[in-house]
């Protein structure tokens, strides 16, 4: 079970197919700027993202190398409310799937598949993600499935 955290974003941006896609879409000399809000700046009260262009590759390379910190007490991103919620959603989903599997019958198979697919409603980042999580949880309640 994975979710898109800072380490995964770094891995995706460093994937050679990502740069090939950018070159194909915008040309060889295109300048890429990333809009980032590092958690430490957010904790200092900054709510506006910063633009990063020239150092983005180094930042992403460092993050990719630090992936081993994920889930440990030393993970600088793991203590944020967003990451705690991601882990809780993951754990709840695993529990939901285990429960559905234990009660699976031919009669409830389609409903179980539909219930599991509700998790695909969770998308976005920040306030967009919060709304999609609310939508997912409402849909779970409406399906009368408990986690």
C-alpha cells in the first residue's frame, strides 16, 4: 500500500520518462519550475508555495536518497497531520479489505468490488485532498460498510 508522499514525488520527478515527456511536450530547452511548500516552511507560518527551478533536481535526488527514513522517527515529513492521516487511511483500508474478504460471497462480490474502488476517490493535495477524503468517507458511510 503506497501513497504519494515527498519521497514518492521525488522518485516520480527523477524518472527518466518524466523528463522525456517534458522535452517532448515543451521542447529541449524548456525551463521547469516546481511550486513547493516544504513542511518546515509551513510550520513557520508560510502558506504560499515557493518556486524552485535550478535546485529542484538536487532536492529530488536528496529526497530519493532519504527514502529509507520513511516511517521512522527520523522522517522529517512523517509527523505532519497529512502524513498521519495517510497512514490512518491506509490502515483503515487494509482493515476494510480484510473484512470484505472474510465475508466475501458470490452474492456480495460486486458490492465488495465497488466498495474497494471507492478509495480511488482520494486524489489531490492539501484542501483538494481533504475534500476527496471527505467524499470517500461519505461514500463509505453511504455503502453501509464499516472500517
